């Protein structure tokens, strides 16, 4: 038996919900690689097509309304935005890809930044690749997944906006996405299924993220 008396948390879920209710503060926006913050905190990045719901998911996870800028206008997030969660984790809101109306030069600049960041960031421990459940995996998602397969960073695919589709459609997109995930070696085999709007799947994600904190190991929770 592990001795839990040293901690206030009896289960990973308790720890995760506590952690995500702590202070979360905007740290920095970065548009050039040279300006990446230097520290030893564990980073978790959110990638995906423009408008897929990255900023909204960060707000839902941290139970804030306006921490990360969410908007109906695609291309809202134009830089890497760093948010520090209680000296434990850093959440990184990334510019979306696949935004057709963005000027080409700007798209090229974002892509370069995103690539360089994803490929060479030692503190980056997990990338969440968000996919709109109405659309499924698209070509540019495949490109990013292929790139992540080639790096040492683990990633998980998460379907968003499930409140916008029928149960039958969700079943179909889930099966298709899971089948495709099997072809990607570095992908976490379990698909995340979320609605930030209806708060579905949020706690599950919090738990997975909270497990990435270095001190999680010291709690001695028994894995179920
Ligand atoms: N119904 C519903 N709408 C959502 C959900 N998540 C996000 N949205 C909406 O989708 C739109 C885009 O969300 P954002 O969070 O700004 O998307 P993003 O991926 O950050 O977009 P960029 O910053 O352009 O890359 C907003 O209008 C959100 O309110 C969800 O779970 N359900
Ligand atoms: Mg955004």
C-alpha cells in the first residue's frame, strides 16, 4: 500500500482538478524562436487547424472564460502563447494551420515557427492535436502528425466540438480517426473526445496532463 497521508489528494482526478483550479497566468507571446521562454517547466502544446477550438479548450481546462483568446474569426491566435499553470505546467496555445484567407507570407512564417518549436523544444512533453469532429483528419493534420511521428514528443489526437454533431456522426468519425491513429507510431492510442461547450472530456484531459507534472510520481497513486 502506498502512503497517501503526505498529500492532500487521494486520486489522480482530485490532484488534476485541484491543479487546474490554481492560478494560471499569461506568460508570454512569442513570434520568434529566439524569444522562447527559458525554464525547466513541463510544456504541453495545443495544435490544430484554425478555428478547431484550441484556445477555447485551454479556457475550459483552466475553467476561465478569457485566458486564451478565442474567437469566431479564424487565425485569431497568431503567436505561440505561453500560460503558466501554478509553477507546475506551461500550456502553449499555438497558431492554427489551414487558414485559407491568411496572407501566404504570414502562413509561411507561422508554419516555420510551429515546426521549429515542435521539433526542438526539450521542455515540450506532450502535444494535443485537435481535430474538429465535424471534419475529421485533413491533409494538414496528417502533415503535422507525420512530423510529430519523427520527433521524440508524444502526442494525442483530440476530437473537438462533439456537441455539434449527432451521435451517429460521432461514432463514424471516432472509428475513422482511431483507424488512422494506428498508422502513427508516436500517437497516444486513445482518442480524446471533447466538447468545451458542454464540458465533456475535459476532466479526463486534465488528469492526463496532471500526470505529466514531474512531482506526480512522488504522490504514489496506484494506477487503476
Ligand atoms: N459548439 C462548440 N463550439 C466551440 C467549441 N470549442 C470551440 N468552439 C467555438 O469555435 C470557435 C473557434 O474557437 P477557438 O478556440 O478560437 O479556435 P482556435 O483553434 O483557437 O482558432 P485559431 O486561434 O484561429 O487557431 C469559437 O467560436 C468557439 O466558441 C465546442 O466544444 N463546442
Ligand atoms: Mg486560438
